[in-house]
């Protein structure tokens, strides 16, 4: 571990020494980069009071063949547990010491969740990376703008826009292996295909997409002579826009997503994890409309959506869940003299699902947020929200986020601070499930304190550092009341959970065509209980552009030791640290209309554990192509 830390610090020191180098021609695009998610306005990064992570279309293109979860997992402060295991593995979103119920996912400005899930979270396995244009991630509490559950992160996903041509076609195909570390005879068992038809006809824009994935060759349970657990995913989506006038436009979204996978479980009579022949099926239908009326210095928008989800598990403990979610977000944005950016809105959500009987709850939240950008460097982001929950009454949340930016001649520097609160209601499952539910649960309260800096000279150098401190009250935990008779229930933890940490990010163009980005995360649990939370994480990405046609990317990831629960003894054990190295090489042909690429993951075939008893992927190979017509 000492070598990793020393090496990372040396790497950071080397990057800082590059500040004196002048590369004006490559800085402009980075310095003018805009971020949206922390204010819902398109503002320059230097005016943002957060260190927003932005995953660009270029970076997504360099990661074809990977899942959405794998790509997000390479960023600072984020650990998506299960993204390195069998394709059908459930995902754990451990961001800043939190978990799934504290992370909110937004797609094209519309909040998405799954009322049938234990944590009411959205399943990233449902998404196809080829359909995504960019991703923004804000870490820390954002409940003022986004409401319940936005306590540790908001993952804002924007799908691809239609081409300005009347007809445009994009085709992606990836084939590869999917084997564990001890599998010598690798066969093709991972297949990803996607096709997208889009264009613009007068005032109408359209996009229709279809994608499939089939993955086999790996068992969820580790061990000898285990059966393979295949995973399949089907995605269909459409996105239609119509501009009635310069002031009024309408977007309509629709998608159907289905995943089916074999899983391993806890069969009777021992109820210990084993290689079983269980199966899980999830189907999701989403529909949304988003009209916007634009007037001088402002706009009025409506985001309305409906989601229907069916999930079934076939095992010794079979289950069927049918759930629906409705969301309505109405907000007015107005800008005063290019200095004060205001947003005032009302958000309504209704979640319902079926256990022994239909259960539901609603949120009705008015909110307001203001961003002030001064002439002398001071920027201020403040806001408040009144959460009105049908089960828990009214809860007030707020944020105070000042920052100060200053000119560096070749770029800018910025200091930032933030204090914010959030409210996280228990899910329908945690409240009303007949076996594990507890209707007496209290809602969680969360407060987050942050402070940091950013030093941005474009591609020459960008360095940012941040300290955070989180405090959770009434943390919802799963408690085994009687291990002999296997009786468990969701309860509130007796004490507060306290987590602190630091995040460091470095990005630089070392020489022409050679770009480096790296991050390190330290997360310390001061009080409370957490599993699968590494204290140390590091990622590095080295991209080299051999020519305007060929590029390669070498990625490194280090995950430190952490605890996990061994359910055979109901005791926590320590999992060893591990390091993974991947290589990507891509080349364009035919006026950039055809691209071929190869991806080698876990080059050194490292043997490691994400979750006790579950397998992980060893060295594997993917070959793919992308065609744009």
C-alpha cells in the first residue's frame, strides 16, 4: 500500500511541475467546459461550487465494451460493488460511505427509481452505454434541487441527441470472453450489439434505439465445477422532439428494458450461499414528456414520467413484485442580468408496489435555488426544499455553497465550501414487506460538510482536492434478530454514522497527444457499521493519441482492503486489497465512419474478491466495431 501512495504522490508532484508549460491551443475547450447538474443551469465549471465529474462522449467512446457501472466506478469517491463480477450481479453504490438508497439517478433531466427494489434505487444494469451522450456526477448532498435520496451523489445521464442530418445510423458490436481467473480455455461468451437510427426533419427530431447483451461463461458463486449463470439484456428506446416555435418545444421519451439472469442463492436447510439454479427477471417500461416554454431571460419546464416495473425471482424463496412510479417536476428558471440564476419549482412523486396488498407513498416538494456569480470572483449557490412525505410529514432541507474563483492568466483557481442537509425516507420494501419490513422505521437525516480547491489550466493541468464530512442519523440497517431461526428485520441504528474522507484528482496533457488523469480517495468510517467500503481507492488513466486515427488507453485501479459479512458465521472478515490493469486500443477507418477496437481487462489475471463467495472476472478480451453512417 505504501508503494501505491508514494507513487501516486510522486505522480501528482510531477503533474504540478507542468504548470509552467504553455499550451494555449489545447486549453480553451477545457476552460470553457460547462456543467449543469449542481445548478440545473449551463454554467462554466469555474462558477460551480462543486467538483463535478463529467464523463464526455469521447471518454464513453473509449470505453465501449464496458458497462455503465464499470465506467462510473473509475471515478473518485465512488465504489460500485459488483461491477467486476458476473454480469447479473446486484450492484452496490458505495459513495462517500453511503449506499444505494442515498444515490439518485437522473436520465435526461427526469428522476428514475424502482419502487420494487429494497433501496428504491435505479438499477444501472438496465442501461446500454452506447445510448449515452455524457454523464455528470455531483457528490455530496443535493436534496435541495433533487429531493429525497440525493444524499451522497446524483448521477445525471444524458442520452444521445439526434443528428442534424435527415437520416443517421450508428451500429455497435462487441464480442469477447467472460471467464474467471482459473479458466484457461476461454471461449467467446460475451455479445453486445446496438443500433441507433436518428435524424432531423424540419422541426421534428427523432431517435430510435435497440440494444442487446448476452453474457455467459461465468458462475455467480465461486468454486470448482460450478454451473454458468448467463445474463441477457434487451433495450428499446425512442426520443422524439418537436419545436412548435422559437419559444415552445416538446420532447417525448419512451423505453422498454429487460434483464434476465441466472443467480445463486441460499437454499434450505442450511441457508448458506451455494451454487443454485435460481433465476431473476426484471422488466421496466418508462414513458416521459418534457415541454419547455422559453421567454426573455427565462423558461418554464415540465418533466412528467411514468414507470412500470415487474420483477420476479425463481428460487426456494420465490417472489413477484409489481410496482409503478409517477413523477411530476414543474420549475421556472430565470436569470437576472447574467448574475443571478434562479430556479423555483414543485416536485411530486408517487411510488406504489404490491406485497400482500398494494402500498404506496407520495412526496410533494416545493423548492427554490439561487446561484449568484459576481464580478469579483465570489460565487454563491444557496437553496431550500420542503419535503412533504405522506408517511413522515414535512422535512426542511437546505444547502449553502460559496466558492471563490480567481484568474491565473492561463486558467483559473477556485476555493469552495459547502454545507447541506438531506432527507432519506425508507423504501416501501423496508416499511411494508411482510417478512422483513418495519412500519415503525424513522426516516434518515444526513448532513454533509465539504471544503476544497480546484486549479485549472486546461489540458496543461487540472488539480482538485476536497475534504468531506458526513453525519447520518437514524440510519436504516438490516438486523438479524435471531440467527438460529433466521429472523431478521430492518431497524434504525442506535447511534449516528460518521464518515469523513478526502478526494484528489489530477489531469494533464504530459506531452502532445499523451493525456493523464488520476484520482485517489480516502474514506474513513469514524462511527457506525459499513461493509465493502475500501478506505483507500486509486484510479489512473493514460491515453495516447498515436495519430488522428489511432489511440490507446491504459487504466489502473487499486481497491484497498475492506470488510464484508460472511453469512455462514454472521461475522465480518477482511477482504484483501487488489489492483487491476486494462488496455484499450482503437483505430478509425473510412473517414471516421468505421472504428475497430480491442479491449483487454485484468491483464495480469489478478485473483480477488468483491463479495465473499462470489466470483470475479479474470483476464478477458473484447473485440468491437462502431459504424456511423
